C-alpha cells in the first residue's frame, strides 16, 4: 500500500479535507499550469482513455475526481446520454461548470460534489467509470476502488489515468529530478498554494503503479486488469472490468 502523503504536513485535518482545501485554492490556475507542467502531453493521454471507453458505447459515464471536467468534457464524444463529473472540490467544479456551459454540454454533463469513497449511486449503475490523476488523492485507496466496483455495471469498463515512475535509465533519473525540483518550483511561481505542487509530485513518487496497482485492483475484485505505460512510463493507463 502507498505511503500516506498529505498536502499540509502540520494540518490536523484528514487527507480528504486537506486535498479539498488544496484544490479549492489552486482551482483558478490548475488548467493552465497543468498544460505547462505536462507540456500538453496529458491531452494525448486523455484521448487514449476516450478511445478505450468509446468502443464500449456507454450510455452513462462517471468521471471521478473530475476536477475542472477535462475528461468529462472529452467523454461527450462517446455520445453517452449522461455523464457525471464527481469531485470533492467545489472550487474545481465551479471552473468545470463554466467550461461545460461554454461548450453547451450542460444537458449531458452534470457536475456533482461528492466523495468517491461514499457515492450516492446504486449498485451496478454506470456503464463506464474513469478517473484521471485522482486515485492517488483517495484517503483509503482500497475503499475507493471497492466503491467504484460497486457502482460499475457487470461487463462495464473502468479506466484509470495516473502518474507513474519510469523504471529505465535515463528516464528514471530525469523524471526524478523534474518532479522533485522543477515541478514544485513552477508550482510555487504560478500557484496561490506554495505546497500544492510539492504534494502532487511527492504523492506521485510514492503511489503504487504497474503490477502493484494491478494487484490491488484484482484484490478488490476487478477482472481483465491491464496496464499501459505512457511516455517512457511517466504515466500509466489502466483498464479493468467487472464480472
């Protein structure tokens, strides 16, 4: 299991509350800063997630830790009848709602404030569930994944896009230097929250990836678990299903 990394070391709040506070604070600069930090490659990764979901022809989709709704908006290309973007940060959701209104997708996409570890949906509810760069923020990873399994329909698809760590030289060393020094420095310059991007890079470095995360998914009850490393292993896409 991953080391319990929290944004604010001296805070008495739990991880969930700290993550909410952090994303509320950085919500206004989050989209632009992420494009800079990832060099825009995250857009390419999300399009791959879209393709995996699209072939399943889902009618309803849940995007967990939706943030400002980038992936939920992209999922509209699946022609799903309903897309729900769920997040614990009201600040991030407000930014997302404006983007959805601008794109005239408000009749298809609903932005909902909620906890991914305790969702207000019945069993076997969604055809497809996605989460991009969000599961490492779960307070209890296995509980969150179990809740996702509960609301996913049998034979439905669950797709994760998450950071991972390159294992081959020289990508491993280059990525370590970038995430430890460059990413937090950029975050401090452009973000209102001096610790936010330090937390995001630290949590990424300790979060389980590859076969370790595959095994956690299997333990929870997912089947057909596959991991697909992206861009030298700096991110990984995982797909899984339900019996």
